[in-house]
C-alpha cells in the first residue's frame, strides 16, 4: 500500500508540474494584481486544481516547490482523483482528438428522393431532376473538387462541389451527396443569368486557382468523350 501511494504521489506531482507549466499560456488565465490563477482548464478544474495551478506573478511556480509536501498528506483516493482530473483536462484541450467538436456546422438536407450510389450517371440524373443547368461543366466541377469522388470533404461531408461557408470558416455539410447538388443550385447557380458558364464561375470567384475554369473545361471535354462517345 505504501509503495502504491508513493507511486501515485509521484504521478500527482508530475501532473501538478505539467498543469503549472500549461498555465504560462494566457489562454487559461485571468490576470490579477498580485497573482495569476488558472481558472479551470477548459472548465474541468476544482479547488484541488486551483491549489495546484496558482502561480506567482513573476511566473515562478509555487506548486513546483511545494507539491510534494502538499500532496504527501493526501489519501490515495484524493491522489487518484487528481490524476483522473488531469487526464480529463488533457482530453479536453483544443486540438486533441478527444476535444469537443466545434459548434458544428448545420447538416443540410434538401433532397426528398431516394439515395443513389455516387456515380457519374446518377449525378447527371439527379442534376437533371433538380434543374441544374450547364450540367457538363457542373459535372466537371464535381470531379475536380472531389478528386474523382475520393476527397475527405466528399466522403465525410457529402459535399461534391467544395461549397464553403465563409462565415463559419468550414465546408458545408450535407446529409447525402444529393443534397449538395441542391445546395449548389441554392448557393451558386441561382446567380447565373445566362451566357458563358465558365465566365460566370470566374466572375463570382468560385475558386482562388486562376487556372480553375481551364481545368473545368479540360475535364468537361474528357467527360464528354467518356460519356457520349
């Protein structure tokens, strides 16, 4: 039992040093006149954390000097609680795989028909069904934007056209790929009033790549030969 407590005590001390080191980032602090006190790292702190994470205003860490003396009086249960809290804090830190998802993107669902396998033929059929014009160029855009339907945005967001929400700085997410076809019509093609479609894409700044419309035209020629010859 004594050996177990010694081991846990060492781990608790290490947690304290790590948490104290994390407190050098202003992201986790409220600043007072005499000291900096960490305010629950990602809202997972308690009085035990506050004791560990209090640092002097000059940046020196009191807990590094006193942690072993302070923790030696803790029970095994208290030490294990500290370690569990520490691990939970790590899991909730931004950028970690266990972090909370951002207030994510609304999943758009527009299409009322049945789901289809994602193929060129089915994409053409759905574009025809929902009233997409200039279908060959739009089909070429889908192939280009999704890298032949293999991109992450296509696979995970069902977004065939790289439709981007600049307000929330993320790609639009759709329930099914068919929904993104309607999304294209609602977000992009409603602005098209006729004329050269590639010129329209350039005018609205569809992509930052200056060669974007040239690439679309080349893919459209290839698709035409593939589908109709």
